[in-house]
């Protein structure tokens, strides 16, 4: 079979007249300034995130890869033969390779990501490694319904692979809505293999999101640089600093960009005022127990079949099936 590329869903969205501008304007105008984390991942941000994943402090990536490598055959059995495998937030597509090496005759692989250039490059690289695999990439925001390409032949089931604990970036009610959307995408009998970061020592969490080399800080500040590049902003990055802190009450890591001085910043044709110490809230990363995440999944119409963790219980890979 020849590897092919699907016609992209319209990226929508990230141009000056699209939702990127609207979301930035809304977030900066609110009483507690914020920016959606999904806009981290332009080409520069995607490369920086890959660098973060290689850091000693950032345990999630290597821990999840270890789980996948140890239990890949069991996961492949849960997914089953002749599946359509859809990866949300596909990124560099390194983790899916572990599963592709053991899956039996997958009908098609559909990587979904919002960063078009990064997605296309990664998909082409995957095709070189798996020349018999049908790869149909989709540029889309997976927090909204995703229009999937037609498979080249009948599939036994649709399975979403959602690694990386990305689901932790969303508020619990948003998580339920995203899981419901996944359920609509995969249909009755569909499966979901999802990575979930588990609760652990607070100091370890903070170090993972505020590394000594400053890569995460650069990643966070790149969001302001992207606004400058794409939305005619005039943020001076040296006037902001990266802040990561653990919110014990909500059991989540929060990332912020803190203004170091009183200042005014223009985006497009609008000016936003900052006081010294004021922050822009850019990301949450919720940490769950298995029972806590099962509850959210159940509300969205899923039931857990199996789960796999590392020896230290830091991270879980969970397989759910859609019940309704």
C-alpha cells in the first residue's frame, strides 16, 4: 500500500483574522489574563517542546515511553486487528512507532495536530519507516470535532491514541467534553488509549515545569513571541518571566508569564495594561488518581478495560471503551 496524505482540515484559525486573534484579545482583556495553551505549538514551540521532553527534570515522556515499550503487546491486543488508529496531538510521532511495531494490520493511521508544518514533516518521516502503512494526516484542533478521512478499506474499530498527558491541560469539565467528542469520533465499540499523569511529590512536579536550563521558560515566552510575529504585537519578552507553581487545592501545575514592570502592550490595534507582578495564565497540568480520571471518563461514556503504570506509579496508560 502506498502511504498517502489526506486533504487537510482547514487549520482555521491561527491567522490574524482567525480564532488565534480572538482568543488572545479575549484572554488579555479578562480580569485574570490568560492565553490558551494550544497556541504554544507553532513550529518554534513544537521544537522547544521536543527539547523539554528530553530534559532530565521532565519525567512524563521517558516514563510513558517506558510503559509503552514494556506493555506494547498487551496494548496492541486491546486495540485489536484491522483498526483505524487516530493520534491526537501527534507531534513528532515517536510514541506511536512503539505500537505500530506490534499492531496487526492497522488499516490506516491518522495523526492529528494543530501545527501544520511540524505535522507534515513528522508524517513524511513516519512514511519512510513504514512504507506499507496508509498515513492520512489531519490538521485540526482536537478540542473540537475532527473530520476524519475515509479509510481505504473496512475497519474493525476506531481507536484514539492520546499520549503525553495532554488531557491534563484542560479543566475537568472541558476534559469530559473532549472525551465525549472522542466518543463521537470513534463511535460505538471504539477505544481510547490515553496517557494520564498521576499525583506525586510537589517538588518533583515543579522541577518538571521549571527546568534549570530554562527551556520551559523559553517555551512559555515563545507564546508572546508568536503573538508579536503573527498578530502585530509588541511584547518585550525581557519584561516577563516564566513562573511554574503547584496549586494544591486543584491538584494541578500552573504556568504563568509574570510582568516584571508596569507596562502597556499592543496587540493588533488594541492596548493592554499590565501592573508589575501581574500574570498571564498560560497552562494548567492536572494530576490525577486512576479513580479520579475514571470518573471523568465514565461521565463521558467510557469504561476502563485495562491500565498500565511504571514501577513508581508516576504515570498511567489507560485503555477505555466507549459504552454509549
